[in-house]
């Protein structure tokens, strides 16, 4: 039997929860993390914090079959999985530019956590970010905090989401196209 990857999602908002539930529905052991204990309790009871068609039904199913669990904090989610998706929010600043604070904090914390991990780990940026963010901000933070080199033990990709509100579950399970940008060939093939 082929190895089924264990997947974590850092960020339990719209993109993170919808995508995590779809991965879990496809059979992946999935851990989703946030710093909000109330959201974690609700998700582990099968109750999403927002409405999206089909989400609650699928969430209840994947919680019941133990393919998805929510946790407070990121370390457990990262250490227990092979792949981590960054799905944190990227709100707008007052001047209209993108606020990358959460992406920066998350990439630093993932890097610190991966310092303790011997196996290679794939990090996928799914948050909506400006061009160059994955290489200039995320890669730099991952390498600096982990002491590892991207492309060898740290695998890095960008996989933008194309979800329409009200159709997120359908769009995730039936994508029109998939775009993946890998740091190197090894990252892209992971």
C-alpha cells in the first residue's frame, strides 16, 4: 500500500478549514491548528465557525472517522505531519497593501519547530500573498529558524487557492486547474 501523507494546516479560517476538511475527506490524516481554543472545541465537535455549503456535513464525517482533528498551537500539528499548509489570513493594511504579519509569524514558528525534526518536510503556502513572498519572506524565515536548507530537508511550494465563497468545497474537490510553484524540482514533486 502506498504511503498516505499526514497533513497539517496552520490557520483555521475559510481557506484552511475548507481545504483541510476536503483533504481529510480524501483519506489524509489531517491536523488543523489555530491559537483560538474556542474554535478548536467547535471544530472537534463538528461545528464550523462560518457557513459554507456542505462544510458542516463533511466536517462531522471526518471528525467521526478520525481523519481530522483540531489543535491549539502549531507545534503538534507540524511535528506529527509530513506536509504543512500555511493558510493564515492576509488582511489589507489601511493603505491597501497586504499585511503579511501572520505569514511571517507562521513561517518563523514552522522553521523553529522543524529544527527539532530530522525528516524532510514540505511547506506549502496557500495564503494569498504578493509575488516573491514565498521566496523572500517564507523561505528566508524557514531557513534562518530551522538551520536547514530549502530544497533538501525543507521542501517549499506555493499553491494558490481558487475558492469561490459558497462553492469552496466543490471547488476544492473539483478544481478547474491546479497551480503549484516549487522552490526546486524535489519540492514540486513532493
